[in-house]
C-alpha cells in the first residue's frame, strides 16, 4: 500500500508567489516611464493597457499608441482613458514621442519589424510571445539587440503562476533526482482552440502556426523547467479537423447561412467589447474577428506531435490538440529518483475545486500530493506577477525573467518542428541561428 501525504500550501511563500526579474533585463527609472504600444487589439489593451495603468499609473505614462487600424487605435485610446496621440505610422510615432520602452503586441509575423526598429529608435522592448515566427527574423532580432545595446523582455506569463513556479522549485530541489525524460500533452478545447482558426492565427504568415504562437509558451516552460537548451527536434502535424474538413463554410459567422447547422457558430454581437474593438472598425482593414473556422485558406495544423532532444540529454514527447472536449494539460517528469506529475484542468465549468495538484512519487513507494491554490485570474495569477516584474523589477531567485535568448529558444523549437513536418527530417536547433544550445542554462 502506497503512503499518500497531502501537503496544503496556503501562504504566499509556500504557493511560490515570488516576484522576480533578472539583472540582465533590469531597467531603473527615476521618473515616469515613457511607454508606447504598437498593436492595440484585445491582448495589447487587455494585458498591457488597462491593467498597467491601474497597477502602475504612478510609474508609467503612455506617450503613443499605434495600430494599422485607425478606428481600433482610437477606440483603445478611449478604453484606456489616456490623452496621448495615436498613430497608424509606426516610424512617425517613434520619432515624435521618443518612448523609453515599447510594448509590442501586434500580429506575430510583424514582431521582428517593430522590435528591431524600436531598438534602433533607442527604446527597450517588451514583446509578447512568440518573439517571432521564423529563424531569419529571429536572427535579425538577435543581431539588432547586439548592435543597439538595447534589451528585450519576452513576456512569458506562464512562468509566474504559483503552480508552475512550484514545479520549478521542486525540480531544482532534487525532488525526483536527475531529470531524464518528460511527457507533455496540451489540449485546447473546441471553444478556445477553435478561436485560433477563426482569427488571424489561421495563417502561417501571421502566427507561424500554433507550434510557434501557442506552443512557444509550452516550450519555454520546458526550457525553464529542464534548465537546458533544445538540441534537435522532429515533428508530425496535420490539419484534420478545421479548415477544409467540413461540408460547408462561409466567410464569417454574422452573415453565415449555416448558423443553425454549425456547432462552431460564434455570435460576436453578444460581446460588446469585441463589437467596439473589432466589428465597429472592420471597415478600415477588413479583419473579421468572427471568421469561419472552415475557411479553405487555413494553413496551420490542428494536431501536432513533437520529439525534442535537449543538450543535457533529456528527451521530451510533446503534443498539442486544438479540438479537445476539455482544456488543460498533462505533464510528467521522469527522474533518477522518481516521477513528478500534474494534470491541469482549465476552462471546465464543472470543476469546483480551486487548486491544482502536483504528484511526486519516489522510487519504491513514497508519494506526496501538493496542492496549489488556482483561484486567481489571469493565467493563474501569472499575468499580474509578470507585470510587476516588468515595471518594478527585483530579485529573480527562480530565473523567471525572460530575455532574447529565452524568446529565441522557445520559438525555435516550434519553428524547427514546423520545418520538420514540412520536410520529414529532424532539425538541429544550432543550424537555425547563431545561438548554440547549452547543456545548462542557469548558474
């Protein structure tokens, strides 16, 4: 009979609530930070607009907002309640407002352009993940950072949730000995998963595929948890559910003649925020926030399987499914002394428990179950902790702050996997950019 020991973490320290930043990304300001933002969609305004002003209004001021859609950028200016000028011309904004920090929340495929130009205009960069979508753009960013001396922070909020930080802590404290292999399987449900196929993400040229846009989050966690760099990647992938895999299709849900027949019908008019942000401004750029998930131009995968070999010889089996009946992930670390497992259930209305569990089973029988509170909003509390780290930097005991190397290594796994799927061959990470994989990432 195995002994089961339940450990309840109720304090902030026990839950792993530590706000951090690395010295390499630390930026000190003696007055209000002059901030500009490019890309004023829901992510930009909702993650880096309203909350930043609410939480750090005394430390920052927005001096410019930029978007290709003039109606949307004006809408976001009103939502934020700021008085700064708005632009559709990025260069003009940078020349006129001279921000100290630039927040990049545009379409993934344009990140490199704004990161590089922003550095050349003298700004430090805060970029949403993924840092970029292909190896050429990745190398251009690395070269620009070296050339300009400006720093890039990539905002991996998943690192900051107490549950994931606790996993990092346990692994660093030798809870299962030397890590040898990892099984990591992520499930997007038919609501959240489908949303990527109705938006701009459905095209590789915009998102790099879900292996880059979505999975870069997951690959960064792996790199951080394993504490090593990826060395070689092999992938499988296909579009077997969305896109052409249906008997009918249209352009968007609002004007669709198949509303009554399609289980993926999305009534955007029930979300007034989306109406204000997208519907009322689609005449400027033609962007349909409620696009059809069956459109034939969709060229990303909806099922993916990836094998990763790390420089420290850890082997990883990863998968991503975008049409699951529930959302969450399963992860298991195999080590020389035992096994650490977690099954995180997200977006399940029937789930009443407000905690996540970590199971540790040592060889020959001992078992612990650690429970971490998960009642906080914003990716398990990760969003707020990340923002605090970015705008009021401090110590970084868990190495949560992410710079350009972290951003590169996370997206390069997805890029390598996509390239592998296209060619049927394994891809070496060291062949993609000037970065060479390190067996150990931290000191």
